[in-house]
C-alpha cells in the first residue's frame, strides 16, 4: 500500500524546532484516504484545533509503531523532513515557497550541510530579486532567468543522492 508523502515530515518531528502538529493530523487523514485503518491513526485524524502537542505526538508515536516506522533523529531526520519540501520543488510545485521552508529549517538547525545548498540557492534568488543584473555570490551561474530551474534541477539531484521512505 502507498504511504503519505507527509510521512517523511512527521517521522522527523523530534529534530524539528517548533514542529507543527497540524502536520500529524493531515498525515493521519492522508493515511486513512490511502486505506490505513488503525485506532491511533483514526484518533489522530480526529483531533481538532487547537491541537495539544503532547496528545498529538503520543498518538503519532503509537500510529508509527503500528506501521512499523521509527521516528528519525539527527541527519536522517533533517533529510526526511526536508525531502517533503524538496520533492515538491523537484516537481516544480510552489518552488519559491518550498525553498523558503528549507531555508528556514537550515537557519533553525544551524546550517546542516545536507541542506545548506538550498539555503545558498534561496539567498541567490533573493539577491537576484533585489538586482536582476547582479552576479550571484551565492550560486555560480545563477541569473534571474535560470534561478528557478537551477533550484528544480538541484532538488532532483538531491533526491537521487538521499534515500527517504
């Protein structure tokens, strides 16, 4: 059975500052739509705002255990969480917004090398927005005409390098 793309995001919750538990509820709903029917997934999907962090995480842990999934830690968590956004970038879906999510994560986690190039691409794009004729010191060869495609290409290459569920 297929698994929700949000799985990569929620299994990394332990390493993500200010993890948004709404993602847990969204994940549970997607899993139900995919045909998963466990008590904890159903209870998690039934939570409503404002969501109690501790209740959501307890249900998430039980639901993950029911599926035989372990929460990720360290670099594995960064790769897993990031892959949710990077997959969208690779598909040219809301490239700028998803790149911003990776940039914020990079800042919050103090610049992990595994996603640092996305941080550089974000700032290259920001510089080019400020001055479209500028030479980007963040990403060689970047221009206002090609920055989005550079980001998409890099996302596709990154996904080939890192294994996620």
